[in-house]
C-alpha cells in the first residue's frame, strides 16, 4: 500500500477533505498544522495518534484494535503517522501501542 501524507491548516478541514476528496486514500496519513496527526480509517474517519486530536476519532485500547485481523492493514499507516508526529515534535497519545 502506498501511504501519502496530507497536511492541512486545521483538523476540521482535514476531516472534511477525507470525506469529500477522492485523492485522499484509505490508510493515508493526515496532519493538521495545529498538532494533530492520524490515519484514514475505512475511508471515513481519521484516527488520531497524537495527544491533541482535534475531534478526530481516538482508539482507547490499541491491543484490542490490533486483535481484529481486519485492522492489520492499517499497521503501516499507524507507524507512519507516529513517525510523522514525532518528526514534527507533536506528543504521541499515551495509549499508543
């Protein structure tokens, strides 16, 4: 899977773009200049991996999330989102695993 990184001015515009723009694909990494980083999940939601989530969805139990085999396709997206957040100095959500 080719994972692209898309950067937006704010989390609201990013979320709207995920739901409206065909050039954003499932699994792509989404970055908001205001401190949120996440990945596109099931082509409908942005799952945040950072402390700041801007209203994006958040996983509270990553071991349970990864136990669902259908979610394994998002592991590379998750890893890329965490790396992107770290490179920008954004705080990773404490529950990340």
